C-alpha cells in the first residue's frame, strides 16, 4: 500500500497532473513538457523526478535528451487499486467505535465516532 500512497502524493500536484495528461498523448521530450509550462527547467526536472520515483512515468535517455512516457502498467495498477479497494468496503478490515447518547425525548441513538 506504500507504493499507492506515493503515487497519490505525486498526483496531488496540479502541475504533475497536467504533465501526466500531456503524456497520455504519447512520449514527450523534456523540452516539449517545459514549453507548455511557465516554469524553469529545474522545477520541471523536480516534478519529473517525483513522477519517476512514484513509477507513474518512465524515462528514456537518448544522448543529452530525456524522453518521458506514461508507465501504463503502473497506472493500470492504480486504477485497479481504486476500483478494488476504495469502492469495496470489505477490502480493509476495521472496527467502529459505537457510543450510545441519550437525547431529551428519552430515545437512544447510536452514533459512530470516527
């Protein structure tokens, strides 16, 4: 689950999301990515490093040029994780703390305390 958490951290930035959306159209050179953002090269490199470390993108170095593409296998794993775990309430066992609270009308209500 640590790997998924790292991916979600990487996805938590608007610039990185936009980069991933660009890469959905196919492989891009680092200079093409930079051309579409009002950011300096070191900032783009920082974002690309985070996307690489989270295994959302792959890099192919050709001479002095860096080409980036989506890691479609890992993105598919994230999609499956979302579908299998976040939509399925039985995938993560947990306990609920239940508390009885008395209300003025002498009825008892059950509240779930997170």
